[in-house]
C-alpha cells in the first residue's frame, strides 16, 4: 500500500505530460492551418502547399490520437484507483472476519491490526499507552489463536488470501 501514492503520482505525471504535449501540438497545428490557408490562396498546386497540407493533416491526426491517449490514461487511472479502493475494502473485510473467527478481544484486534501494518512492539505500546510486555503478551495470544508461530506467518496468512490460490508448490512440497 505504501507504493500507491507513487503509482498515482506517476499516472498523474503521465496525464499532465500528455496534456502539455497535446497543447503544444495543438498550437503548432493552429499555426500550420493558418499557413496552409495562406498558401492555398497564393498557389494551391505548389509542392510547398501540398507538403504543408500533409504535415498539417498529420498534426491533426496526432492531436486526435493524443486526445484519445489522454482520455484512455485518465480512465485507466480512475479504474486503478477504484480497484485499489475495492482491494482495500476487501482486505479489511477479510481481516475483520478472521479476527471474529479467532475470537480476538477488542484490544487484541487493535494490536493485531497495528502488527499487520508493520509496527513493532515499542510503537504499538506507545500508540496504545500500554507496556511493551502487555503488547508482547497480546501478540502471543493472537498468534496462538491464529495458529501461527510469529508475525511473519500472521501477516502471510492475509497475504495468502489476497493471492487467491497462493504460491505454487515446489516439486518437493507437492511430493509430500
């Protein structure tokens, strides 16, 4: 989840860059359209007129393509943000259901969530205004109720749910 702001920022930078590119291209196209109109009045059969008319047509096509790409990028950003919101909500529901299944107390739920967020014992104790020994004891009870041996397995329990089927077994594990 910590990479999410970086992803959003990169997507927004891409949309801004496309917008600037589209603006510059539009200004160039306006100049060329004016020049082509002037050349049309002067000599519509000259090589210069035909060349500029083709270049202007290509610029107009580029603007249309750029507008399409910009629209697609913005739609993609919105879809990614929506998917992240759904995933966040789904994970929160999975965690809540599992905490209920393990019959964690409200204090254990708080400690468990903070542990899943990556806080260490001292940080959890500081946030909860509890002694570090109390937090250690709560974590021990949480791990026992969850049937895991420590923080890594506790976090991995929820990551496995996100991965669906989980990590494929190696040949040695499959043989067992």
